[in-house]
């Protein structure tokens, strides 16, 4: 079973940032140039990069498309999202060189429409971001950069998408995002049982190489690495080696 280590770069106003638990008022801005940072990750051996347009995720529109295109043009395989609201946005990302489009809010609100795209463009060209927050015993699915509440749940949509041919699922436990508290391993074990055909990417809270090993053992098929890399807790080479 293949396992992919995917460095992440979150973009806001063209700069590299991280949010704490998705809160736009709790932002850390880093001095890295996003394109140079992406090259560093590629030079270290990463074959995929995860790019998030935080401006677009909250407000719609592909505000950081120029930065995304510049990174994709360097030859690294990129999965990118944030702000995709229409098929035209999907096409713009593909035209910019993105290998996989990440669908979040739209995947929650309009699954039938997304399923049509999976059939039209190919399921391998999309990653569905069903980021989740446990409330009242249910795994809820906030949208719009985690600022809006939706009625559908992870329990409903993950198996639905699996049945409709989806291949890639990105799932973040929002409570752990940016907290360096470790992955929610119980969540990924649950997903491995709920929708075993989906290749799940674990995200949110990684702090050590042991967390990466644990995510793989819990059934994840990849890990998204953000703050831990930016703050030097370990390197891409070390993550790949483990």
C-alpha cells in the first residue's frame, strides 16, 4: 500500500501563513517565499505539494491563483483548493498546472454536482476535503474556510463519495489543526472502516515523526505536513525516511 508525504503551504495574500484551528484571527505569517519553499520541499524529495488558498476558501474566488500557477510550473505535482465554487474554477486550476483540485465547501454542499465532475475529468484528479469537527457525538462538516455550519455529516458523505467513485479524501480534525497535538488516530481508523476504498490523507496536529508512523498504522494513505515543517520540528527527508 503506497503512502504519500505531502508538505502543505497555506496562502493568504500571497504569503505563507498558518491559522490556529482555522481561525482567521489567529494567523501566523512566515517569512518564506512560497515558490522557494515549494522548491525546497521538492529538492528534499517530496513529489506532491498541498496548496490552500485561504482567501478563496473563505470568500470564494481563486485569489492566489498566480502563486499556485508559479509553483505548479516548477514541475512538482500539486493538489490545490480553496475558493472553488464553479466548474470554471476547476478548469482554471487545471489550466494553471494543478494535478488535483481540492474540493471542500462544494463537496459538502453539492455532492451530486461533484460526482458529475469525478466522472467527467476522472476521479484521480480530485481530492475531497471533508474537514470535520465533532459536535454532539457527530462528525460535522463546517464549510467556507470552516466558518459556516452545514447539515451533512462525515458519516453520510464519506461512504456516499466512495460509492460514487471518489478516490482521494483529505480529512482534518479541525480541533487539532495547527495545535501540534498529534493526529486524531481514532478518526482515521474510523474512516478506514467507514469508506475503505478511499485513500485518506491525514491532516491536523502532526508534531513528530512518530505521528506519521501512527497515521499509517491507523489506515491513512498519506499525511499533510504544515506547521511542523515550517517550524523545523523535522524535515521532509526525515518524514520520507520514516
